[in-house]
C-alpha cells in the first residue's frame, strides 16, 4: 500500500467515524440504518485520485436540511407542493416512544399522528444537522498537507527500491 493510499484511508476512516459520532450525539440515530450505511472508499487512478462516500439517501437531507413551506434554511433542498408521506413516520413514532397506546398497552391507530408530523415537516422543514459536512470539511482542510508529505515518502520509497538492488552489483 502506498503512503498516499494510507493517508486517504485515514481521511475516510476519520470522516466516517466523526459523522457516526455526530449522528449519535445529535440523537439522529433512530433505527441505525443511516448510521450503519455510512462508508467511504479511495481509489487511485493514473492521473487522479477519487474519494467516494455513501450513505442512505435520506442522510443527505438530514445533513443539509430541507426548507419547509413556512421556514427556510440555507439548503439546496425544499418542500414546494408535495408533503412527505405520513406512512414514512409510522415506525419512527414507535422507536421514539411517541406512538399512542390503548389501555392494554397495544398500539392505537397512528395515522393522525403520522399526518401531523408529516405536515409539520412539510411546513417547518428539517433543520440542517451537518453531521457529515462538518467532519468532512475539517478533515479536508488537513488533507492537502498530508498528501504532499505522503507523495514525498512514496518518491523516497521508489528511489530506494530502484537504488538498493543496483548498489549491490
């Protein structure tokens, strides 16, 4: 493994770990699906380097936020005419402990609650959490210096691998 690859792998590992930590601290880890989906990969090509991150699609909305119809956030996403489906909040209300229960402890009909939550999000939006953006930007600022150093180490390693066999002759 090259020094560059090690630097990139450390960068990715740090960003993923910090993003997961932020999800936990901001109480955004309801089912764990988003938390478990965050991953990254670095690829080296002959003339470039590629860094790729993946997560559940709704993670981008959690990170960047979504402007509602009444409250606006500085985000590329917004609700305009279509409300999120109320059924999307059914399992979430159970996990968060806000689903209504009857006298015997059984869950009651949650359609009204789910609709109220969906309408509230449609109007008020989702506040940006930046759980991924902040660690990425902080680590990215340090990356160029680390890469320059790693390229230097790779050149030294290349020089040594060429010179040492030839010096024995």
